């Protein structure tokens, strides 16, 4: 197994570690640790693709596993943030993101049966990167509040932060919908409606 694929697998393995930090109250500075793990996992996303392209290590496994690892990481983070009531992430956001991910994964299965690999396109990469930045921003605010006791900021600060986080979340959702539509339009010809 080459290095990019190992980095992809590492990203998947970091998801349970992230969730432990998010859900186990006994761990000191757990939101800080969750943020660090999420950032490390996100860095592997940038690294594996860069290394694979630079050193001509692109594999069919990587084309499938890399987006899958992204989906697992992002959905785990969004679901836990929604579950914990952390800011503007809610069930609607998680449902839209999950629906897009299931649709694209299904599309990949249909096209694979016909010998076509659906690699991540620019819209998918943009959606993933922006969503990861959004999650980092929410995690950072959660860390500041919960791990460092900044629980009573002024109303103006709270409102300002919430508006920024809300905007980031819904821009991520918009990019999610657009990228899903681009994939569907580009590979619609492979869907057999008979």
C-alpha cells in the first residue's frame, strides 16, 4: 500500500478518536483535542492527493477511498456537532450533506459497474475544503467556550460569532448541493432508467 492510501486510511482511523474526544466528558480539554484530531485528519486529505499526483501514485483504491474518508470524517463531525447542539449545525444540515454523499456514492457504484471511476472534481474538493474549514471554526468556538471557560461573552460577540458560523455552515450546504448537482449532471448518462 502506497503512502497516499495509508494517509487515507489514517484519516478514517482518526474518526473514532475524534468522536471519543467529542463525547467523553472525563477527558480534559476534550474539545481542544477533538479540534487537533480533526485538523490532523483534514491535513491528511490535502497530503494524500498532493503526494499521489506529484509522485504518480494515483490508484483506483485511492479514487474511491479518499472521498469515502472525507465523507466519514465530515459526517461524523457534523453529526456530533448537531447532537451536542453546537452552534448552527442541525439535523437539516446533516441530512442535506448526508443525502448528497449517499447520492454521489451511489453514482460511483453505478458508474463503476460500467468501468468508469468518478474521481473527485473541483466542486467536490471545494465543498470538502470549505466544509472542513467551517467545522474547524465551529470547533474553535466550542473549544474557547467549553475548554477555556469563555462562556459569558457579550451579546454582540455571541451574535457576531453565531452569524459568521451560520454563514459558513450554509455556504457549505450550498456548495454541497452545487457539487452534487454537478456530479449528477456529469454522470447522468450512466444511469439506466429502464
